[in-house]
C-alpha cells in the first residue's frame, strides 16, 4: 500500500524547487519514517553553517553484508534522483545520512528517500538477527 500512498509514492522534486522544511512539517514527516532521527550532520552547508540531517543505522550480519547493504542504499537514492549525504560502513555497521545542502537542511526529498529505504526489500537477509526475549 505504501507504493500508492504516503511518502514512498511521491517523486523527488528538482533541487531548484526545494525549500528547507519548517519545524512542524519536519516533525510530521519524521514520524512517517520509523528508525530515522533528526541530528546535526557531519557535513556543513555551502555557507559553512551547520546542517540538520536524518540518520539511520543498521547492524549487518558481517562486513560483506554491510557493503552490500550500503550499495543497495546508494542505488535506491540514486534511482530517486537524490544522492545521500553520506553512507558509511564500519565493520558490520552501516549508517546513512540524508540532507539537502543546497537548501540548507532537510527537504521533503530527504524523507521521500528515507521512506523508500525503509521499504527496501531483501534487507532482512543482510541484517544481524535479533535475539528474542522471553519474559516468564
């Protein structure tokens, strides 16, 4: 259903049409992309100011799976026409940051790509298995 409604169904807009999101819109869109959080970016805006981004981390089952996951994340972002700010692999950990430096922060495009990354199929096979907790 996410392919037909919601953020994942929207198309990324050209950079010239983008505007930085206000706080209310940013929070509304952030709630639609579980697992992503708004943090200061490791990169800076073109004017040198600090930049907000949305960030998510994944724990892959091994370093090879982490590299495969990073490649898939980059591919989805490029297919949407919106390059990620950063996709970092450190051992079996993968972290992705999305922002639009030209707009000075977060735009709707960042949340569209985050939604598509959340819906990426086949990722579960690359991730570390979570232990089930039993409460007696």
